[in-house]
């Protein structure tokens, strides 16, 4: 008896279906991040998804991308997913690609002419391209030829098809995890959200109802409510930009205001050894503010205000050193304000401008 049980056809089909669903979800979240991948062909597909719509099991096609625009209205990109437990043993050969193209032709032959506005085809797989097929695919469209593509339809499709190879489950999962981390999704919430998304896709596929896969729907399933905000530094900074600008104008600052306690915490963390890299990464907002603090320069108005404060402090010290002059100054103030009674010099200071309570903590800050 062998130590490893042989996988049945149903298990292989189920895993291939999971690969297809997780892959489509990953493509959807990858489309929201332009720096997520470094692959020209994949970036082209993601650009179409970003500006259009993505469907799962639409018209018996694994994945269907529909472009929305004036130049190619309702242009379609058909996607086929191929998974193998032993990708190195079973690369994508000319025979395999020809069978995939024949499958595309069978699925679209009952479409109406209006529905056949297909611009390109994509094969998405964890398999590599074979050595016999790679030279064919490296040629530019219009110059590709192979003996397996005999009919005019197959030869035409060979010019419009591209293979996105070596994409496995780990890359799909990492893309989804990165997407949910930006919204503060915990590990348990992530696992539950992926399970629910797979269940929803399978349910819609069973009744041939394929709504578009949208970013807002994905994050709603993970977080449990509509329109959550990202918990990244850039997102928070953009959301609170108007409030910080208001504080900056009220204080007459030139740069971004920073709370003193936050700045001290950032400098303390930057002074720690390099083995605290993970903790520093999680506090990237502190790092950004602390680094920019080094380049802080006061405005001309603030310089003048500082000089005036220093002169005032110097005069106060001189008055304290000469008690006679202090008594004369207080006597003259008393004579100048006979109706106010015996006011002290400290009572004549201008009262501070009233500030809402929610801004009190924010006004105790400096500029960077």
C-alpha cells in the first residue's frame, strides 16, 4: 500500500475550480494596486479589469473581462485557468494550447455576432510554457505559426492569445492577504471571508448568475459593513488633510503639524537597534513624520514671533532685577484704569482665542 493516496478525478476538478475562483479574486484586488506585479502581459489584463468589469463563469467561460470605453465598447477578454499538481511534469505544450483554443471556439460558437466582440484571450496557469511552444509565443502577433493550429480560426486565435505562467495558489493568497491587511482584517476574518467569497462564487456559478466581481463587495465581506476605510498612512493622511490644513493656518505654521508626544515616540523608535524593523514598519507614520522633522524650518512670521518673545522675556528679567521700576509700572497701570479697580499686570493679558474641545490636543504641536 502506497503512503500517498491517489487523487481522484473529482478532487482534481474541485482543486482546479478553487484555483479558478481564487485566481479571479486575486486579479480583482491586484487591479487596485498598479505596483502589485511586474509582468507586462498581466499588467495589460489588470488595466482592463481596473477600467471595466470581471466575471466568473460568465457564458461558460472561466473568467470574462469586459472593457467599458468608447474605443472598444463591451470588448471582451476570455480567460481560461489551468492548474496542475505537478506543473513541471505537465507544461503547456502546443497540443495543450490548441485544445484550449478549440474549447474557446466551442463556447463562443452559439454567441450572437454582437456578443463576439472579443479582443484577446488569456491562459492563466501554474504550469510553465514548454520549450517547443515558447519560441512560438515569443514572436509578435501576426507572425505566429505552428502545425497544430491548422484551421483559419485557430491560426487567428493563436495571434490573440497570451499565456500567464507560473501563477500558483500562494501568489493568489498573498495578493488577497495584502489587500485585506490594508483594511485591518484579522487572520480569522480573512479565512472566514475567503470561504464566504468562494461559496458565493460557487452559488452564482451553479445557477448561471454571474454578477461582476467588485472591490467594494470583496471588502464588505471581509469587514462586514459597507465602504470601510483603509488603515494605511497614506489613506489616513489624505482623509485628515483638510483638518491638518485648518490647524496649520490657525497656528501660522509652514509644513505639517506634528504632536510633540508623537514626534518623541518616533525619534525613540528610530534610535532602537535594527532588529526592531517589524515594529518600525508597523509604525511607518511615526517614521515618516520623524524623518521629515529634520528638515523643518520656521516661517519668517514665526521667527519674528520668537524674537519678540525673547525680548519680552529679557525685559521681564530686567524688571524683576529692579523692584523700584516694577512698582512704578504697576502704579501707572492702576492710574490708567481707574474703573477696573486694582488690577494686576498679569490680569491684563489678552484671553486666548476659544478653540473647540476636540482641537485642544491637536494644537499642542510643532511643525515639520
